[in-house]
C-alpha cells in the first residue's frame, strides 16, 4: 500500500477521508471532509499521482477504471484511468484516487 511522500500531514491514500457534520449555516447537515480541497494532487511512495475526489456513486475497493471530472472532481467507476483506494466507498465519500499507470 502506498503512502504520501508530500509534505502535508494527514494524507491517507488507503482509506476514505473522515468527514465532520456541519450545519452552522443551514438546517441541513452537510458532511465536510477533514482534508481538502477537492482536486488536490500528491505523489505516493509508489511513484503514482493521487487526486483528492468525491465518489459520485458507490465504488468497489481497488476499482481500476475510475474517471475524475476535471471541474467538479466527482469520481465515477467507469471509463477512467484512476484506481480507487483498497476500501469500498459509498456515494459521497471523499478519498484519494491514484493514477492506474505511471
């Protein structure tokens, strides 16, 4: 399993990113990731680039065909060249998605 070689603390390339509920500005609770922003990129110890994104639907662990929308950073599990982390993701989960090839 890869780990981040970036100089930021708290980057976990192998799990979904934790969220905190936030409702201070509205009556609707919104889950806010503890890391960001969406679209941030880091390199892993495996030499691959990882992009921080949000699953637009459920994604099975280690799916190798993830596609990242370059505007919204929403991630779909079809037709792309990124790999999901080695854990199952639910729709709305935040995670790091690695480039499938260097």
